C-alpha cells in the first residue's frame, strides 16, 4: 500500500511538473521582450507605424516590444525572417502589402498564405495619382482622354517595378484601356523629384509624398487609388468615383505572426491592437502622417491577403508585367 501511494505521489508530481510550464506559458505571455520586425528602413511608413504602436503594446502587456529593421529585397528579407521564426508570439512582422504584391510579380522565399497567421490590419496610406501642373488634365477622365489621344506617348513614374504604385497604374491602364509608358524609379523620393521637375509628368506615388507638393502648387493630385476618400483631405476624389467602381490599391499596414502561433496569442494581440488604434492620440498621430486607421479580425485580414494576392497575380499575368 505504501509503495502504491508513493508511486501515485510520484506520478502526480511528474504530471504537475509537465503541466506547470505549459500553464505558465499560456498565462504569462509575454514573459520576455517581443521583437517587431519591420521590412523597411527607419523613417518609412511601416517603420513609423511599428514605432508608434510598440510603446502602447508594451504598456498593455507589461513587456518590451522592440522594433527591429530587417531590410532588403523589397521587403522579402524581413518577411522571410518572420516566416521562418518560431511560432511562439515573440517574433512578429509589422508589414505592408508588399508581402502580397511581391509574390504576385516574383518568386519569394515564403508563401504569404501558408507561412503567416494574420493578426490585424491597423492602418493604410493612399496611393495618389498626381500630375505636373503643366499637364492639362485636371481629372482622371481628362487624363484618360489625353492618354487616348496621345496613345503610348505619355509617361508615368512609380516607386519601382512591382510596387503598389506600379500595380495601381497598371490596373487603371487595364480598366481604362489606355497606354502609358512606365518609368520605374528606385524609390518614391527620386520619382517625386523628377515629377516636380516635369521630366515624368504623371506620378503614382504615396499621398505622404504628393500631398505636401500639391499644397505648394508643385503637383496636382487628380485622385486617390482608394476605395473611399481619405480622412486626411475629404476633398480629394477617388479613382473609383471616376467610373471604376471597386478600384482599391491602398497600401495597408498590418501585424502578422509565423504560421502555427497559438490562437490565444493571436487573439490577445488582435484585441490590443484594435483597442490601441482607436486611442485619440494614436488616431491623431496617424492622421499627421497622412495614414488612415483600420481594424480587422485575424480572419478578415486573412481574406484581404488572399483577395489581394489573387487580384494582383491576375493583373500581372494579364498585363505580362516583368521585373526590370
């Protein structure tokens, strides 16, 4: 009997020893600093979003959320690093829709659908269609009419082949049945500089870059490639309003975890991000950066990724786009 009781006690002790770490891990997340990996250099939109939200996450969870920039290969290096990280909630990607547009135009080392567990979308910034003041077009329809008249002669710039700006332009070309010559730049800054100089008079660039120039009279924004008007300036029309219902080429920002991350961690992060993005100070600071705020469930975010991937992959195939 004594041996039986001893055996039972020993078995119970072993069982508790095994169960305790698991229970502790579930209840104590995060028990160490969390790495927020951004795909792009400091100062860019994605980095700004990460650094804006990370202190609020630290406050909410009582643990550090450290922003780390892993740049290169148009954002693929940072995304791939997270995709191959342990799915324990301690390495999170703060990315933008390049994780969808990149696979649409080139082979990537990760599968955006299979290798990530989407957590939440937190914001977006608009792609703007702008022109040099010397160009006579003052609306999307006037630009289309001009492009049809000067078929194949008008040039437009983007921030690079395969970027959201390039794909937005190609989508308009396809829907409007117009032909314009693409001039890709290695970044949005050089494209803006040549746009202001009038060298490439049509620009598909971010509202962050074009809006201040338009306010100074150096560029004219014709429309935004968004589904709705921007809360930053509701006077700016959308391309959709010009007769292209459903036209949406926003650059969104979101948080994603490696596939297989415990659902309870994903849900906790989603709940906090959804709360944080509604805070008045965060709303105001996002607006100052010309970003709109958004929220989503993990399931809604997953559907957006799948829908965007299908849309841009089809566009790339139909337009026979090739990386330069």
